[in-house]
C-alpha cells in the first residue's frame, strides 16, 4: 500500500510490477486490455465487489480501477495498491496479465474522482463503470465519473428506493449507456411472457412472486410493451419464482442461476443500448405525471 500516493507513483508501480514478473529468458507477459473497468465501492460493498472481481478471472482482460471512498478520513489524499493478475491461455507463452489498481479516496478526494481516474484510463478502449450500492444522483462523484464512462452498470436491487431512483437514472440515458443487473435477471421471464403474445395483448394484470425490484421492472416493461397500464400483483420471494399475466403462467425455456461474476461478465460484453429497458425506466417518470 502506497499512502499519500500520486498518479506518477501508480504508473511507476505498474512498470515495476511488469518488469519484476518477467524473468530472463521468459516470454514477456502480455498486458492485454480490452477495456478499462472502474468500480465505485463504498465500504459495505467491499466484500461483494472483491468476490465478484475474483470470479471474473481471465474472462475480461482489463485495467481495473477500484475506487474506495472514505469521506470521513481527515486527510486529503490517495492510498493506492497495485497488483498484476496473470492467467494462462494455451500455455505459458500465452500468459495474459490484467492490472488492478485499488485507490482509497480520502477526504475531499471523494468528490473529485475524475482527476484521479482520467490519467489512468487506457487510451482508445471503452470505459465501463460498475457502481455498487445506491447511486447518489446529482453528486459530484457520480457526475464526474459518468462523464468519462461509456457504460454505467448498476444493480437497482441494491437501492433502498428503486422506484424513485429509476426517475433519476433515466436522466443519464443521454450521457452514457446504462445496464441494470436486476433487469438482466428478468431476461428469461421476459422471454417467457413474450411467448404468450398475442393472447395477452389486452392484459390488465401481472402477478409476480419474487423480489420487489424485479417485479417492478417486469410490470413496467409489460406496460410499455402493451401500451397501457398493467396492474402489478406482487408476492415477496428471494428470487422470481412465478410470473402470470391475467392468469396465464409464463414458463421460461432457459433458466440458469448466474453468479454475480457471471452477471457482470455478461454486461461487459454488451456495447449497444437496451431500448426496451430505457423505455421501461422512463415509464416510471410518466407514471407520476
């Protein structure tokens, strides 16, 4: 750990790690990055974020920058730890290394993360931002990072008040492509509901046994697709167990329980906008007007 670090310290540490990892006579280790992955990780999400990152393994070679905000620290400083994580692909000569930069933003540095992140971005590669926990809409830290991000990845099931959060999230659609892992978890159920068409064209109600967030998303998606309001009947459950539209049960053809690493990995392979998701999220604002 380098306390009170500068960006130059980070760059020097990266260079030293790469040099130290190659022994005389060995093939140089390939530093193959396909993206820069940023992660905003408040304290309560550190364990979950660390587990998710470990599960990604070699699937997405990247420069990963973990941002740990510590607003209560009296110092105006950066504490940094740099690591090189290497994986074999087809033998030692195809060893690929990813860089992981963990940065603790102390004191006022929490509100100005872009000045730290921008010099460390890999040029000409997409930037993904995984925001753990509730998004502080309108805050300097979120505003700054959205400006340097190509794709923002959230999980609205981590928000205490997702319905109001969706209204603010929609305001970001013109500034970055947005993914929601909670929405991804509804994928098999949306496919199953679509199979019921056209028998549900005039549907008036959808019944969902599952988490509230996923039930809300399914209801708003169906309302947007049908062009009229569909009443949600929600029964709490740990995961989606049942979806019925006007009494017609939806039966997913494919259903696989994916880990948090798998779900994030899926989002890191998507570059286009999800218009159906954006339409569903914007409908939360329309519902209140």
